[in-house]
C-alpha cells in the first residue's frame, strides 16, 4: 500500500511500508495540458489489430532525424482498408487490414516514437477497441482509460507505388521457420557493425545460404519450390530476419528479379509486403 501526501509548498511525501520519500514538486498550474482536439474523423479498430500492425512495421522506420518522414509511419485509410507503411531507405514494410466500417480517405504520417509508446500500453485484446481521431495536425488514440495525443509529421510521404513491382524472374516458396533459423545461425558469425551479407544461391530444388566473415564461414542448404531462373543474391541478414520474425505464415513466397533489384516477401492477398534492397557481394566468396 502506497500513500501520497502533499503540502502547500508542493512537496510530496510518499510512504510505502518502511520507506519514506520526500520529493520536491511544482505548481500544477505550470503543467502543459492536452490541446483541444476536434474529434470529427474517428476510426475504430481492435487493440489487437493496432498492436499487431505496429509490431509488424515499426522495425523499418529510420532511427535518425535526417529525414523526419522516415521516422514516422504512413497511416492511410481508404473505405474499409487501413494501410500502414514504414521505410528507412533500405527496405519498406507494408501491412493492410480490413476495418469493420467504411471511412473517408485519411492519409497522415504518425511519429514512430508515439506508436512505440501506444503499442506498449495497448492491452492487445481482440474484443477491446481503440478509437483513432484525426485532425490536420494531430492524432488521438483513445482506449480503456487512456488518451494519447500526438502531433503528426508534416510533409508529403514518399510515393512507394512506383517501387512496388509485380514483375519477377525468380519466385521461391520456403518454410519460414527453417529460413529464419538458418539466417539466425549464420548471424552468429557476424559481429555488431560488420556488414557481411548472407548470400542466397537459388538453384532448382534447393537454396544454398552462405556467409563468410572474419570469425568463420557457414554453408547450409534449404529445400525450396522454385519458379523461374536460378539466381545468386546477397542481403543484409538483419533486414531479412526483421521481416521473418513478424510474419506468422508457416510458408512464405519471395519474389526476385536480379541481384541488383529489390526482393519482395508477400502473401497472395498482399496483406503484408516487405521490400528489401540487396547488397553487393563477391560471387567468389
């Protein structure tokens, strides 16, 4: 049991069992209150959906302020579809979910810091709703007994449609856990900051994964179902793992064009799309 007492000098006395704390405070009149927001555009979805959609995209926002738009996520609502997009210059993450109702078009960029904090306090219940309100400058999240108000990031978000090609020369279907485990094992040979790529050598019925670092090297074969050409391509292993860790499907499809073009990990309905740029490597490794 904790008791808190305050006096006229704004000091707080906190007692908990045998511990006592005297803490200096300030007048509450100086506290910055939440701005008045006109709640005219409301979107309702489950806490589970919002928590999941943040988890499955937040890892690919940029962590520096060089381009503020990259530090946020695009929230776009068309009819009964909500799309969330994040990117950092090396990859793009896209998640789409179906809403219970139809809404007017909304397109805003929400700071990643806000979404991280909201995600932490969402219960994640399927039957628990969260209401989102949008204005020209703010977004408001209301759920349970909590209200979160955040400024939006101003500016025109990147036109990603031109980057999302449906063409491919090579398509592989593969067990997600098997691929993830293999790349995790390979990553044990890569020190923090070491930019050694994992190389995928795609053949008729198998894909050879190999990595060569200062610590050592690893080769492993994985069974695949392949459509199209043989291909050898290299990736930053972290970028592949980040996407695999948030995909819940047992088997996944990966689409590739050539060693210089982005690869796409996506499902048939394109409820999720993960675009990852390849890296240069020495084919003789």
